[in-house]
């Protein structure tokens, strides 16, 4: 019985993954840092850790926004575009750094989708970049 | 007071109440609305374009994307790529009145000018599905090229125009569902718009727009911003959403040159306009919102929060 339910769940899960089709995926995470937005922006613009994996596409000083494309081509995602925005925090000495990534899974043809090339795998991989990336940025911002 | 009088007062009371309710409903009916598909939270935000606010959020199928509206029949068709079906909305009551099962992902939708048919691109099996609006079911299909993406109906020639994203082509079908022309586009053609004797296609990967003259079958290419997604025209101007630049390119269609770019929300995808109200509405996938512009001066009137990953691929303003 247990096995049956497990099989059923697996089937249902894989069906929902299959059914999703060509949908762009979104990962959006924010972190609060104890530094004024203008100062944070100067550091974010030139953050070396990001340059290792992503190429800067453009800057916008007015809205404190930087756009990246992915250099790393071996991840389980494709067409990765991301932007990081520095926003005002709760007070003058606080900022909120928001990272938004848009990407697709690697397999773009019709179902069945091979394992490891689906939406869930792509989202998990990008979350592993965004989460730790924001944490290392916070560390850099608050120690400078 | 006698029973007769009480009865009379009651009738008058209900009569007045009825007038009040129906006048309110009429007022609601007059206001133009925008229907925004939010792919991230399986809803449609309904925006009153006079009050400039969301008046209702409707639950639809999973991952809604494409849309077409029937102004005369007061119906909206929403394509859900997660549940492989179409939610049909009565736009008077803003309730779902029917779900049409497709068993394939409906990527984009358009309708015939007489509102008798809705056309749906079948992303997985490379078809255009034809839905009879009267019967509310698929009555026919046309086999087309790979990855049919954007779709538009040209009322001047009765052409059905479809972009093939992964083949870098556009196909044009006539009234008898016969392929009459297949042309090369830029790289990764996605959104398509048609008006009069022209069709306009956004080529995502090479940052261009292809303009097709449907009479002479000649084409022209215009450079726009990064990763254009869709296009719409009004008089001599073209408007293009540049998803990676977060801008709208404004094109002069007399000289076929980009005049300027104006800022949108994040990752702008699709657009539609309301000529009487002079409004241009852009859906912002990244900022979960829509940007509303004045068509005369292209100034931003308001950005309104909608739902997660707002897209509305198709015509989404009800007149």
C-alpha cells in the first residue's frame, strides 16, 4: 500500500513537472544590510565574486540597478538573465538588496523531460547561486 | 398602516433597490478593463482602467499565459500551460463559465474579427487549434511548423500569422487553413502583431523587429533594445517591449527608426492599448505589475501591482 501511494505521488509529481512546458522560471531573494543605499550601490557595482560567474550587462545609477548575464554555461539552466537592485531600507543606514533571476530549464523540447533538465532542477541550481551570493555580498558590505 | 400600504411600500422599496443595483452594474460594465495573466500564482488580475486599480483577482488554471478577449461577446479566453486547458471568462460578471480541456500547452491565443473562432498555438504538437466560440470546443486544427509561438489574425486579408520560435520563420495561413507563405525572420521570433497590410514580429535573440508587407511579401528589419518580446502599433508609431533592458522602444514607422526608449517595470513582456482612453499598458514579469502610459506623451500614469509574473501574451484590454 505504502509503495502504491509512493508510486502515485511520484507519478503525480512528475506529471505536474511535465505539464509545465516552456515557462520562464523566477528566483527572487532579498537581504537587508546595515549600510546606506548609496554606499551599498558603489560596492555592489564592483563586487568581484559576482564577476567570476556573471558578466555585467548594464548599470543604472539612477535606480541603482545592475544587470547580469551568466558566464557559467555548465549549470542545469539556460537563458539566465538577472538583475540586482539596491533599495532603501527601514532607515537611512539600511538597504535592501534584491536579486531577481529569470531563466529556463535546459530541456526545451517536448515531454518527456529527461531527469535533471526540468524546471525544478533549474530553480534549485539558481537558488544555490542567489542565496549564498547575497550572503557573501552582505558580509562584504557590512565589513567595509 | 394597513397591509395593502405595507405591500405597496415594499414593492416600491424593492423597485428602487433594483434600479440602484442595476445602475451600479451598468456603470461597472462601461469601464474598460485589462486582464492580466499572472503565471506565477495562477490568477488573472482584472484592472479597471478608469479607476486605475485591481478590482478582482480570479483563480484560473495553472500557469496562465496567453489571452484573447471578445469585446462584443463579452468573453475572455485564458490559456493555462500548466493544466493544458483554457479558462473562459464572462467579462460582464468576471467569473469563469467554462474550462476547455486541450491536453496540450496553449501558448498563445487570438480570435477572428467576427468572434466566432479562437485560435490557439499548440506548443507541444505543432498545431493551431481552432475553437468554436459557440460550441466552446476544439473543432479543427492546422498542422504548422515547429514551436508555434505568437499568433495574430489579420482582418484585411483574413490571414492567420504564426511565428515558429525555434525555426526562425513566420507562417501565414489563409481562410481555408492553407499555408500560403513562409518567410525567414530574425533569431527566435516570438510576439507578432498585425495591422492593415503589415505584420510585425519581435526577434528575441538578435534584438530586432521584422516588418512584413503582406501585399508585396517584402521584409524590413529594425534594431531595438535587448531581447524584444512583443510589439504593437498605433498610427505611425510602434511600441516594443525590451525584456532585458526594461524599456519600451518607440519606433517611427515612416522612417523605420527607433525614436527613443522609455523605462518600464522589470522584464516587460507584453502590451496592449486603449485608443479612446489613450492608454498603453505594459505587463512587467519581473516586478509583478503593469505600467500604464498616456499614449499622447508616453508619460507613465501609474504602475499597478498585479500578481506574480504578470504576462498576458495576447490582446488583454476589454474595450
